[in-house]
C-alpha cells in the first residue's frame, strides 16, 4: 500500500473505482462477502474548500448492496492518514457516537455545526491505494459497528 503524510488535506476533482467483490464486518467479524459489479465515484466541489460547499459527493452505481449502504451520500473533507485517504464529516453536534469523528474534530476542527446520519449512511470512508491506484474502498458505519469493504 502507498504511504501518505498524516493529517494533510487532500483535494481532487473526481475519481472512481470499479469493485468486483465486497466484505461486510459487524463488530470486527466477517458476516457477508461475495462477488459484485459496481462503480463507486467520488466528486469534490469548489476545490475541496468545505467552508465554501466543497462537498465530496459519493455515488455507488448499480448498487448491489442498497439494503446495506445508500447509493448516494456526502463527506465534507478528505485527509491523508498514513496508509489511506480518509473522508468524513466532523460535526459539532451529531446523532452518532463515532470515535474517529471526535478525534478528527479535535485535531483538525469541525466541518459543520450539525449532522444527522440516516440509516445505512457511512460515517467515514477510507480509500487505500497501491502505486497510486485504488485497491480498496472501505465504508464505516456507527450503528451498528459495521464496515463494508469493496475490492
């Protein structure tokens, strides 16, 4: 996997990833996996300035897991985190208890005042690369403690 400097804001225009398999974990235990065909696209607006509406819009085309993850959602910012790119929303007030969001808000500041997550909406996205090519996209959910990884 590629290495990135930690806690640097990462801006981009857009990129996509074609997934052909997934794994789902709940509480750290593998509960589902299989072969799929879907495209995950990421598009950032306003050069990544979330104070000017630079949202990162994520879309899962032909979503085969629509009962587990929304087909469309957003994040406020993207930062480098050693072995990954991490996308998140760090709200001052939030309806989920997610340690990584509190950590990011305390280290890098809040990105908005309030966020109400809906069912099956990821709280964090991690993008892993090898030789600058995406090899895995992982979505973390707060309730329940769930992770879906796309390969």
